[in-house]
């Protein structure tokens, strides 16, 4: 069985890292570095003495302040290209033999790759020119090395990386996850200079696939929201509808702080639905919807009084409040004060969802703390809310305490739902006490189906 080329393994690894971390923001170079070290350990390579990864703005390593002129950059690139091509050739020879390269060569390859991550963006750009002109490396390996170049520059020289992406598009089209690496570079540039990142997109969007350009713009706007939420929310209006929901979640997370709550309130006060924006009403609804969904875990983890005050000022529409109620019910285990949230959820749920929402939340609460749930139900006034909560409580404890569940269930008014619940309790009870279960069935006229 052939041993994969080390560079190929590293490319696959880093592409997977970027794809996996996309939901939480594009990975930083430090994370890449840690993953490379872990990979090196997995390959049995010693990692002592490997240089640390560069951070944005660093001038260390091969391409640091010592690279003073363009000619020096080209010279450095030429030297490194020769070294890199020689290493690829050596590793390929071992690969073709179907044998593992000696540990010394593997250590040398890993150190070379680590030095690659240290190169200055200008040096790497010249290096790519050298590699393109080379006849010693096949097209597949050239693509891999260009991807390494792109990842190396994405943090330390993001704009150079972006320009390299466009210039090398013909070689990157066949590389999996290349679009994700583009977003990594764009996010890095947006963190440093959001306006410059968006200007780059405006200039080059036509040379990118529509889907890639749209995803990249979301990445840039997301970075702006992280730095300047008010400006970022304004920019979100210019995005296509499909992009608004994930940004809505990001905006909702701002409500974890007092200042962030004010920003969210201002964002939803009508500014986003004003007449100045094209299709403003539709976009406002969509963005608002994404925010409402994202608010559920945020508000659910806060003291109820603080969250309720925010919701009162937020003045959600009936449909939006119903949406939030359903999402809050789904976050039952994470709600800090379920007994305070249940009446709010019951009041604001869509009539068709109210019973299911209440029972879902009571079920989660009972599973986590049945005594507190029981105490809360006991003091509730008669009515549909108490009945829904009682039904959920009894059904939840039935497998463990069928006798207690029976005591709760018989307080419910006669109905088909009550009869079904009694059958459920009887089913569990007869497993632990057949005689008591039979007596219970006789009292309530239950017959096995």
C-alpha cells in the first residue's frame, strides 16, 4: 500500500480543518499550527524545535523584515522553490516505491513545510511564479503547493492571498475546499480592514463563481458585525435573502450584553425595514426572523426578568413571538427559569403549537429536576396550562414512578388524552407491580388493546 505524499496529507488535513471550523468562524493560523503539530505526532515525527506559527502582522521567519526589496524577494523565492521542488521529488520517489520515507526525510519535509508557513506574502507570490514555470513538478503537485501558499498567506498577507487566488484560479478550480480557504483570507482581511475587504470583493466578484462570491461577502459582513455591529447590520441589508438567517443568529448573540441588547433593539426598531432599502420589508422580515430564532438560547440563559424586559421593548409581532416561543421550548434544558418561561411560552405560542410547546418544556424540566417541576405545577391555578403541564409531568415520571404518575394523571379531566396517559402508566406499572397495576386498570376501566 502506497504511503501518501506528506504534502498531500497536509493539504487534505488543512482543507478539512477549514471546512470543519467554518460554522464557528474561519480558523486562525495558530489553530492550523497546532493541527500540524498533532499531524506530525501522528506520523511519528519529532516536533521539538519546530518554529511557532506566525500571527497577522508578524515579520519573523524566512520572509520577515530582512526581505527588503523585490529583487531580494525573487531571489529568496527562487532558492526556496528549488528546495521545495527537490523535496517533492524525493518524497515522490518513496511514494512510487510504496515505501515509507525515512524518519530523517520526514522530519526535513515537516520542517520545510513549517518554514513555508513563515514566508512573507511577496516571497510566496514569487515562489508561485517559479513553480508555475517549473517542468520538474506535475500539475497536481503544483496545485497542492499553491494551496499551501494560499493558506500560508491567508493570515499574514490576506490581500496578497486573495489576489493569488484570482490569479491562480485556473489551477485551484479542481482543489476541494478552495472556496473555504478564500473565505479564510477574506475574513482575515475583514478583521484588519472591513472596508478594504468589501472593496476587494466589489472589484473581483465577477471573477468568482456566484456561490463563492456570495459566501465570501457573508464572511466579510460577519467580520464587520463582529467589529462594528451597527455598520455590519446595515451592510447585511445588501445581501441576498439566503445569507440573512446565519447573520441573524450572529446579531442575536449581541444580546448577551447590555450594550448589545441596545444594538439589537435599534436594529429592529424599523431602521432595517425603512423605505430607503430595496425590498426592505422582505429583507427586514427575513433578518428579523433569523434574529428571533437566534435569541432563544441567548435569552433562555439569562434571568427571566431581564429577558422579559428586553422582549417587552423589542415588541415582537404575534408571528415572531410565536416563533420565539417554539424555539424557547426547544431549549428547555438550557432555560434558567423554566417555571417563569412556561407562562410566557403558553401565552405567545401559536394555538396549534401551545400544548406541544408547554409539554416539551415541562418534559425537559421534569427530567432534569422533577421535584421543582412538581412544586411549580402544584401552585398553578386550574386551567389548560396546568393540565398540559400535569400531563407532561405524569408521562415523564411514569416509567420510573408509575404510582406517582397515576396520582397526577387522575387529577386531569376525562378526555381521550387522559385515557391514553392512563394506559401508558398501566403499561409501565405492571412491569414492577402487576397486582397494583391490575387494580389500577380495574378502577379506571382500562383494557389491554
